[in-house]
C-alpha cells in the first residue's frame, strides 16, 4: 500500500512531560485519528484515559527469544479488552491505541482496519504475528471503504514516525527504464570486496539508499560479537524474510531493498559492521560516498545565493 506524498504535520503530546512516558499523536486538521502509545509499565494510567474507552484498534508490540512479536486487535472498548484478555499475554511491552477524535469508529470500521493491518503486517513480514487467524474484512459500503482506506493510510504514516517500523515497506519494486528519464544521470554507487566475491550496486533515490536486486552478499553474519547489533539483526531478518537467499558460496539479494543508511547497507552486504560512507563508491570512479557527499554539499553552497546580508538599493 502506498502513502500519499502530500505534505502533512504531526502533532505529538508527551502526556507525562518525558519521552519515556505516554505519548499521543495526531495529524491536525487533516485526520480524525488519534494515537496513544503507552509502555506496559504505564498500562494502569493508560486505561484511565478516555481514549481507552473508545472503539478502535490496538497494537501490542514486544519480543521474546524468537524475535519481535505483534498483535493487532479491535474492540468497542479497547481498555476493557486489554484488561480482560490481552493482559494475560506475557511478551508485549508497548501498547498502541488507535481511535478517532471525531466521529467514533463503529464495529465494522474497527474490524476492517484490524483485517487490513494484519494483512499488511503479514505481507511485510518484519515480525511474528501473535494473531491466530487473519479475520476477513467485513462488508462495507464503497464510501466507507474509501474512508477507512484513507484512515489506514494515515496510520501507516504516523506509526513509522513514532519509530514503529513493522508496517514499513523496505522492499522496492524493481525500477524499469522510463523513456522520459533517458539521458538523466542517476546517482549510483557500488561496493565490492573481490577477495570475498562480494559486489553490490545501489542508487540514491528520493532520500532512500536502495541496494538493487542481484547483489552478492556474505553467506552469513561473520561478526560474531556484533550478531545482536542492529545491523546483525537486520541481516538475519532479511534472511528470514527470503530477501537474502543462499546462492552458492554467497547470498543474493532477491529484490531491491531500501536501507535507512549507507552503513546499514554495507553491513548487510559484508556480513559484518562496516562504514557506509567509506565502503560505497560512486559508480565508475574511486570516489567514496563520503567524498561525493562533501562535493555535493560544496556545490550546493555555491549555487545557493547568500541572503544573510541586506541588499542596498541606490
């Protein structure tokens, strides 16, 4: 599912005045949705809030020895549902309540959103779903479906902004040449470790660092002391998701994949921590990403007019 590219603002409210406490989020003037995030340690306080008594959907987030786990549910009374059912689940550590601050969601709306979120989480497969079954979407009118799809689009925008990336799509459809782009120079980078048979090509596109399908990566994560690091876990996640598959003595990237940083991309390809700005080189040159970035920033400064001093008119 693709999100709209129109500009929006996100309003955050730290209920307890600290980033560790409860947090609410909404898109003012553009969305009636309301998001409340609370750690399990603050569950008693969260259930006292009016949001917890509204109909809507909720997401429980946590992990166990197998990795990250997710549970998506819906209820006419979110707080009552969690208190009487989901408090028995031992693994979750954070709860996300999603309700409407305008016209309340009804049961069918909540069930539709629950079904679509489970569908998206299953498709993206970044973590294990604790839901036993994926409920079918209830029948809604054409207008209601359009309204709920718009509501869902905003959920998929807000959650990643709150650092919940389990519904973020990192796999990228393989780019096809477009006639209108002929002659336009793309910003491509390569990474190669010949002695290990490792080679990869990436492109910088819309602020995303996308490693292209067919990249030859390390067959395993070789940094034993860093296997539990962010990049070590990412390597294993891509293996588990079938994005990095065994191909002879290496692993091959089966689809274009957008990394959040050049270092993350370099680490996954090399199978160990690596400095992305140094590892990646501008295609066809020996210029590192770091040097290319420096030159690009310098060129940008030179092309930007200096408006710091007032202009005298005679």
